C-alpha cells in the first residue's frame, strides 16, 4: 500500500510539473510570436513528424530546444524561425499536411518527414513550390524520378556506411555474407549499394532475405531455419529497432547466437540501441556515426533528460540518439541561413504572396525559399554532432564507430573513416593510409562468449554434404560407380575419388559427406557435365541445389567459371592430338633416301667417269705393280673403276694428272652423295616417324559428351562432318586401325589424362604430336564463393606434390603409367633385320653369282666368253690409242716442244709394257722411231730397249708357265 501511495504522489508531481512547463511554453511562444510580429521578421517553416511515435516525440523535443537555445544565444538576430509542426503517420497524411502548409501557412521550408518512404512526394511538392525540403533521417538521395535541387539531407549518405561494412568484411576475410533487411524502399536501395560494393572486392551475397515490418514470428523463424542449412555464417542486418529486436530474439532461440556465427548491424539499429533491451544481441558488431564528445553535448544531454522527463507522462518518448542531434543541428543551420538571406524590413515576404502561384496545384511559389536554400548549402558551424558542412546537398561524413554489444550495453572497439579506413582511434591531423586490417581493433566478444573470430562459414548442421559424382561408361579409371547387388548400395572408386579422400585427410576440420551418383534411370550419365554443374548452382535460391559440390573428371573451363568455382587442378592440363606411328618401313627402305632418277644419274655418272679416266689413261703404261689402271683390265673398269677408287683409296689408281683431277672432283661429289644418303636414311628411321602433317580431310575422334567437340569446331575450325565421337580406349584403337578412309579416324583430340591412358595401354603404337592446347586440367566444382575451395585447393596441392599421387595413379592406371607428359614414350621402334632385308638379298645374290661363275662349268664358260669379249674390245681401243699417240708425238716435234717433255712421255710409254710379245715389238718400233728423231735421248732409248726386251722375255715365260700369273711378278722382273 505504501508503494502505491508513493506512485500516486510521483504521478501527481509529474502532472503538476508538466502543466507548469506547458503553461510556460505557451506563454513564451505567444510572447515570442507577438514580439516577432512587431519587431522581427518571422519566417514560417513547416515540420512533419509522427508525434504519436517515440521517435517523432524525441525529434520534436530536440527541435523545440534547438529554437530556444539558438535565439537565446543570438537574441540580436533580426529574423525568427517560426516552426509549424504537423503530426502525420501514413504516407498520404504526410503529403496532405505538407500541401496544407504550402497553401495556407505559406511555409518557406519543410523539415522531415521521418522516413524515406514518405519523402518521395514531399520532395516533388517542394520542387514545385521552390521550397527546400530538409531531411535529418533520409540517407539515400533517390527519392524522386529526377534529382531535385531543393532536397537537402543533413545526414551522411549510406554509401559511406556501405564502404565501412565492406572494409570490415575484408578485414575479417569473410567472402560470403547473408543480408536480412526491412522490406522498404530505403532497404532495397541500401542492399543495391551494398551488393555493388561487395562485388568490387569479391565478396558474395550468398542469400538475401527481405522481411516486412508486419512479418509474424513464424515467418521470421522459417527464414532463420533456412539460413541454418547454408554454409555462410556471417549475417548483416539492416532494419528498424523494433523489427531487429524481434529478429535477434528469435535467432537466439534458434541457436544462431552461438560460437561460429557473426552478426553485423547497421546504424538503423545501432542508433536506437538505448531504447530497447539488447541482451539477445550479445556479441553483435555494429556501426554508428561518430559523434565527438564535447561540453555542449554533455550539457544538452542533461537538459534533454530533464525536458523529456516532463513529457513522459503524456507521451512515450525515445531515448536521445543521433537523429535527435541531427535535427537539433538542422534547426540551427536553417536559422543561420534565414538570418543571412533576409535583411530587416525587407518586403520580400509581402511581394511573394501575390499572384505568383502554380497552375498545377495552386501552391504559392516562394521567392524566399531559393535564397534560404542557397545560404543553407554554404552554412558551416560546429554543432552537437561535430562540424556541420553540406557537400552536394548532404552532410559531410566524418567517421563511423565500430561497436561491440556486450550484455545490455556496448563499447567502442574501433573506428572507420573515409580516408584512413579501420583504426583503433581517429587521427586528428595529417594524412593516413587507408587500411582494412582488423588487427587494429580492440578485443571483440563474439556470439557464444568467445574471442575467436568466426571464419564466416561452417558445414550445415542439417545432414551431410552432398557430393555429386558423374556416372561414366568410359574411362572409368577416373570415376567408377558400381552397385552392390547384395547391399543395393553404390560403390565409388577411381582416381578422382581417391584424390578427394586423400584431400579430406588434410583438411583442418571434419567433413561429413555422402556421394550421390549423377545418373538417370538407365544408370547412365544423366546429361552433360555442364548440366550436372548447374545442379550445384545456388545463387540467392534462384535454383534449387542438388549437390553441394561435384567430384570427378570435370575440366576447368572459362565458361564454367562464370557460375562455378573450381579448386586447383589435380591432373595435367591441355588438349593434344594423338596419331599412330608410321609403318612404311620395309626391306627396300634403304633405296628410299634417293629417288629413282638420282639412282640412275649416279649409275650413269659412274660409267661416264670410268670412260673419261679410260680415255685419259690409255696413253700410259703403269709400271707400278700396286695400281689398278684401265689398261690392266680395260673394259671392266668402265663400270666399277669410280667405285673402286672409293673402295681402295690407298692404291695408285691413275698416273695422268688430268685423271687425278677428275677423280678428286668425283670423290668430292661422291662423298656429298654418301653423306646426304646417310642423313636421309637416318631421318627415315627417326625424324620422319615423328612428323605428322595434319590435313583438313582427316577424320578426327574425340570423347563422347566432351567439351572437345565445341573446341574443335570453334577454336580449331574443323568441319563437324569430319568429327567422330567414341567412348572407350578400345573404340579409339579400333577406329585408328581402320583409318579415316575405312570408317575410322586418322587422329584423336583429347585431354592429356585420357590420352596418356591410351598410350600407356598400346605403347609405341601411338604418339602425341603438335602443340598442346591449354586447358586447366581436372578440378572439383563448388558453388561460387564457397569457402571450401581454398581449403581443398591447399589439400590437393599437398597431395599432387607428394608421393601419394604416384600411388593413386599406379593403383588406378596400372604400373608403368607415366608421371608426366614428357615421359610419354615417343621413341621409334628399333631397327630389325627386315628393315635391311633388301641389302642382304643383294649381298647374298652377289655371293651366289660369284660362286656360280667360279665353281661351276657353266659359270666358267660364261665368264670366259665375257672375258674374251672384253679383251678384244680392249685391244681394239689400245691399237687406236697408239696411232693417235704417234701422231701426237710428231706434231709436238714439229711445233718445237721441249726435249725433256718428250723424253718424259717416252719414259711413261715404256712403263706401259704389255703382256703380249706383239705389243712389246710394237712398243720397240715406236721407241726406235722416237729416238731417231730425237738425238738428245739416244742413251735413254737404248736403256728402254734393253728393259723392254727383258720385260718381253719375262712375260713370254710367264704366259707359258701360268696364264693366271699375278700382275706383281711382271713388275718385279722389270
């Protein structure tokens, strides 16, 4: 009972004080108004607020105090701002109130309204009446179809808050964010700015949830449950304090205010935190405009609390926040602008009230409003919120405070400024470097009472991760799906699966997963790989997600990266062409280095050289027993003398200097031919086997349902009719064996991992030729911006660079699988006896012919017949040569040639002693004739005659004793 009495006393006291305050206010207002009418110029300014809301009541009190404080300090000013306040809740009520002020009260400026949804039509009215509309709550300029110069915002633009939020997400390395916002025009504009800023720094909006102010708790709970199934654990909330408080209370009940979650709130919530219970928001990080501390601010807060206490019994009032401070500074700025724009005694107000009215709405067009606007845009002073300065029609932004909610209060952990970025304290002077590092912030208490910064993502708590695996009927070495008939469960194996399992062991966290095969009712691949990848597309719930990510032989391509994120590749990259090794080597390959016309030319050249040397040497008799001259075997050497000169270079083949000249040139030509033949033959067995000239007429094979088909058409511009698809290595091999002309193919285009399997199975039958067309190999596919990508990429890097990868390859591809492309065997097959079978046939044939001619009676008779014919031809040529020689000597004597030269020729002729006695006697006659003409060489001729006689006797004895006597015996007797 005592407490009830005390309550009644307190209520009576508050009522009495309120009545006294209202009486004083009315009296003061009447006095000021009456005085203004008689002494000062009074300027009517309208204000539209929702006086039935705590926010409107708080702002109205601040504006009233601003007028009182301003004119108490500037009592000497000749103008007075007279405020006409109208209360309006709905949008139509706001428009009606402003229209009434413009028509009847002829205001020259409008303050308010509170929210952006009500400001659109008010801005249009202000533009028609040339009256500035000043808002201290709106933070977006897009309120009319075209920007209005009469719209002024004494609040900082949301763009700066967006930049500060972006810097915080960058600093904490959060790459995905979920946005929950109030479904209003202001909220939509804010999300649009935020999405644009996030995209510039590669931050994804993984989900956007618009919640109406009238949304029931059931709907909000359903949205929160949907968010719990996603990986993202960073939530940004942009809504009013009442809706935000409901949201966080439901999030706490759903268990989303625990460790691992991160919550960010904008100033739409943080500016009003003192008005509600914030225990459900513990651990939340928020932003709010920075208001510097000052003595004037402290005095105003104390005074405002006293005045608010007097108003509370009649109306609910919100605690003082930055919106009230902005309203206070706005009234001051407007009063200063009015004073500067109107001199005392001016009749501008009266002249503006004539017939200057708008034909559209019958609104008085203010001639004073534009002057107030001009002065307001250049007004500068230090207000309660710091420096008041308008830039481009809006308040210049100073900085934002980063606050951390703890218990029922909050504390400042850092700041963000447009110039310096994130910092632990604001720099007063000097240039600063923009920073996004959150290391400068003080310790933050995150949800769950932990100091550990949330990583921004987590594995969904509802079920296991769904891993899609493509079902393949070909190249099952990469992914192989078999159904167990006993358990009716699918078994998964292959290189891709083994790499995934090896990577799981290297992740810093445990991942619960389940494989889901991508197949149709026939247990085959259910469409293309691109169709499979779209099953993991989950952008703002536009497409239902079937898989969380995909593991398989998925090629990393540029067009796929537009909607999918890939890990680092775990296989080699590139598309190559594979062809069969050439099989055009046979037993007559040694003839192929030279064409038939060159072989014929060489044979004819040998005969010609033999003939020339025979003509040059037939005039001389070689006394050197170690020589092989045409005179010894005259006709046979026609054909093989040039070859014998190559085979027996140590023998004295010729005596004539011109013959020597011809042979030197012939040897030069012969060596060039031999070297060219050797090089070309080597190329046939080596280089030519590696060369492959691609033709547009060739048929090309590719893997079925692979991107290579589009690559061949779009990039290599091959004819689609020349392309044939295959599924297995066996089909490839069969088609290559048949060739393009028989329904097969002439070459294969495929990715390196597949082609290595083909070469590994069939060895040296195939080889890779041509350039490697760049691709990025096989990788795992994840949704765009998935945080798992970086973890799996690091794990794959460790797997592929270690010995584990070799074990996995040997397990799935078999022993001997090449570890890299350079180790793929491209060697030509070893040379065999068959390759040179033609040479051995020629040698064998020559040997058999020699045995036949020397050891059989038929061969001997045939050989004797051929020898007799050659001997007769040789004698015929020798007799013709002697007549020409005598004529030559006679001619020389008549022309006066030197005796020494003639003697030398005689001496050379005496060396060419024939085996037959007839030939010796002919030589003696020739020598005698020559000696008779040349007296200077009688002595030499007698010596030669004796030598000739001795030689003749010896030859005759030799012929009688042994017709097969070697040539060397004749030389020794001589």
